[in-house]
C-alpha cells in the first residue's frame, strides 16, 4: 500500500513507519511529502463525498502534521514553496478555536502557508498581519457566535479601510451563511474546513 | 405544585404533539440569553443578578406570548449558567464580567483538562470518585456551592412562577452522555484522536461512567418533579464522527439515556446540534411516539420525516443567523417551508439550538406567529 493510501485510510503508525523507511532508503523527501499531500487530497475527496466526517479530517490532519514534522526539515528551500499565504483567526469576542485550527490544518495540508493570529483576535491583529505579509491574498475569519457578527463586519471594514482591497475574505463557523456574508461585506463563506481549501485555491 | 387551566392545556398539547394528535404545530421557547438585551440588561447582570434576571426572562417570554402563544419552555433561565455548563462539559467556562466583557456570552474554553492516563484512573477509581477529584480543575468549588445554594433558594420560586405564568418547563436538566463529557474534558482534538487509538478503552470508561451519570440525572429530575430533560448530542453528531465511533461510543449511550428517562416517566428531548442525517433512522429504535428530536437546522427534517414517519416528534429548527440577521418575512417563510415539508402534526416550532442572544424580537415573534397561524 502506498503512503497516500495509508494516510487516506488513517493508518497513523503505518504511515509514519513507511515515511521513516523511505527516508532511510534514500527516497527524495519531496516525493514522500507529495505522497502525503496526495493522501490528504484523498481524505478531502472522501469528506466531500460524505464518506469521511470531521473526526476523520482531524485524524488525517494529525497524521499529516506528525509526518510533516519529520519530512519538512529535510526539504530545504524546496519545502518553502507554497501555493500561497492565508491570514487566519477567530474574530474579537469569540474564543472558539477548533474550527479555526481545523481550517489551519487543512490549509497547511493543502500546501498553504498560514499566518494564524489566534482567537479573540482584535481587528488590528488581522490588519497588521496582512500588512506584514503583503503576499497574503486571502483572509479567513472564523466566528461561532451570532453576537460576534459585528466583529466580523468591523474586521472586514478595517481591512478595506486599510487599503487592502486585493485581499479576498472568507468567513466560516457554525452560524455563518450567505446572510452573514451580506451583513459583513466578506467575499464568501465556507461550510466546512475542506471548503476553505477549495475556496482559497480559487481565490489565489 | 398547584397548576392552572392554561398550564394544563399547554402540557396536554405538548403530550399530544409527541403523539401526533396536535391540531396545530406547538411552540417552544429556547433562548437562555435572549431576554437580556431586549430587557435592557447586560449578560453579566442577567446571569448573576438572578432575581432580576429571572424576572427579565419571564417578562420577555410574556412579551412574546402576548404576540403569539409560547406553549412550553425548552431552556430554563440561565442563572449562574457558566457553572452548570462547566459541569456538563467538564471544561472551564469563561463568564461575562469575570474573564469576559460584561455583555459577552459565556464561552467554553477548549483545553485538555483530563490527561490520557486518566482513562485508567476512571477504570480503577470509578466515575464518582474521579469526578470529585477532577471538578476542581475546571470549576471553583465555592462557585459550585453558590450555585447549589442559589438553586435551593430560588429554584422553587422559579418553578412556581413558571407554573403561575402557565409555561410548562419541558427540559429541567440536560443529560450529557459520557462521550460529550469526555470530549469536553479531553478537548475535542485530543478526544477524537483517542477515539481512533483507544476505542475499546474509552468504551470501557463510558460503561463505568454511564450508570453513575444517569442515576444522578434521574435523582435530580425526580426531586424537581420534571416533565422531561435533554439528552445532549453535539460533538457526537453524525456529521462529526465516523460511523464506527458513533455506533460504539455515541448512540448506545444516548439510547440508553433516553430509555432510562422513559422508564422513570420523563420525556426525553434529544438535543441534536450539527448534522444527524446519516444516522437519523436509528431513532426508530426508540419507542414509538415517546420522545422528541430537537435539531438546529443542520439536520434535514424533510428527509427525517420521510424516514421516521410519525414515529418521533420534532422540535426545531429555525437557524440562528435567520433570527439574528433575518427579517420577520424571511423567518416566516422559513417556518412555512418547514411546516410544508414536515406537516403540523408532531411538530414544535422553535429556534435551532438556542435562540441567539442577539435575536431580533420581531423575528422571534414571527417564528411563533407563523407556527400558529399558517394553514
């Protein structure tokens, strides 16, 4: 069974053993890493098809993170190449982190670099992160409380007022739908962590 | 406790709705924090100044009831609510005016409070002893004492006021199945990983926990002459966990909890957050027309009705964003579409999960008004 298949089957110990074996056998680290990413793509597809569920996404993300920790130091400058950069955080007033962390994991697995400003993040922290990372083309905002819609809106407005008009803004979280996109002025929303990856790729 | 005619009629309507004998859809109130803003209180004052807070809660429901009937209450007043939430989730809960701004909603802190070694401890010590040792990690025991004193002092007055105002409280307490409690204590990410790696051990742990948990819940319900209570499911939703985890760790305990409530004369309300589509047919395993599925808008009730027929009543499911961001027209349209899909029999209209703290009053009114007026 290939690394990609093992990862897609969520066989954590087998994946790690095979990764270590291939490294010691002299297989090019980038090839091993790409196999892991392929495994994550299969997981994403299974999730989309309703065959996998949130726990499966979390398990696959944990496996991916563990093997990435082993492979990435071996990649050198080649490993620094990503699809793009995303600034991510949970808006001010909201301390929920699970959804944000899952989006972070899925974006990383999708080969995005993620600048995570954390939870209960003030408007300025998003604006500053975007200014410090002018190559970040996407801002992803998480919100799990209806009472924080105003924070979403304030963040979107601050980003626009700061002149960062090229940045596309995705929102997500339990009570987020098109009406919240309309209210906040964001560009779009994602229903799942996997959606965030697809949308970010489209927006890049 | 002495009831009154309207209270008895409403309770009768509730029971008829479960039996699919209701003439019109019934309605249920479900906003633990919603009254605060409308009644001019901060969330902090609303939950800590319990006498004023409870009065605001009843007054708010009465204001709604003046516009359209509120038949039953599905969420009790949220006095010192961060304390019972902390006990239900086995997590630290940040409270307004303490760790959060005065007008913020209480929020559960997602943190690993229980270590992986603690599974063995529970197996060795039993749940009651472990819980006693664990609770101080997530809760100040002085706060727990305050909550008990508050419940003893004000609980009976509140129960009387609910009856005097003719509102049957159909959910006196929330039973947290062992899966949800462990998920809160371990933190979701850690616990979901455990479910893949230690499935059998967690099942053993849950088998130790369940009898103690359910006995405690039943005792509390008996003492308060409850009509029924919640059997909660949020992180154990079908959309959240794989079928193997659900079949092993979630459903058996939810079903057992429902059965136990029924055996003791209480009506179970399965409070189902997130999406339960994959496994919705499993509720056919509950005795016919004995319980309620209380969903939040993410479960497809139209499909559920097709699969479950008149076996189980529904309570739901107007989504929170609609009540906060929508208009009376959009709310009304949603309720009409829902009733067209599932029919009025065996249907109680309420918000999906909790009515949000910033729900517009006119939207909540529109929800109830449409429920009773729509033909």
